[in-house]
């Protein structure tokens, strides 16, 4: 989900409208002829009408803001893709670790190991080769998991 910011002119207009609805400005002139403004009404004070002004920004400013927004969206998408990739790699690593632990458990359960010889017949694997394979698997688990 993408969160977008309000365009600055719209935001300024909303702020001015909300200011206008929340507060009244009063103008009065004191005995010395000096003009004062306040939010509190006084005798002889008149309400000042506040009209919001919309300031049109130059085209290059609008283009720059649009480019910045596109860049922000692109970077957010890149971060999302990176998180997904890291999560996928984490799941793959966990699956590899589970497989290695399962193979190590099978090593511990068997007494004899066999492999297929050159002639296609079963040949018993030496205990030294089994021990080397177990040690190698334990090392891989220690390094990768």
C-alpha cells in the first residue's frame, strides 16, 4: 500500500480553510490611531475576512516534485523487492539446514552404509568414510545454520 502526500497547494488551502473556520480575526483602531489585530472581540472591532490565497508554483517546481515522488515510489518498491528476496533466501537456507540435519540424523541411525560399485553391486562404505562424511556435514551445519 502506498501512502501519498497531499499536493502542497491543496494542503495549504486546507490549512487556511481550517484556520478560517477555527478563529476570527478582529481589527480595531485605538485612541492614538494605531491599528490592532486580535482573536478576541473588542468594542468597536470589526471582523476581518480572511480569504485563502492559492499560490501557483512554477512548472519546474511541480516537475521536480513529481520526479521526487516517482523516485520515492521506485525506492520503496526496491526495498519491498529486497525484503522479499531476503525472506526467500532465508526460507531456502532454513530448508537446506533442515535437509542437512535430516541427513545427519540418518547417519546416526544406520550401522552399515552401502553405495553402488562400478559393477552395479552394493559395496559397504568404510567406517572412516562414513565418519568423514558425518564430520563434513556437521561442519556445514555449523557454518551455514
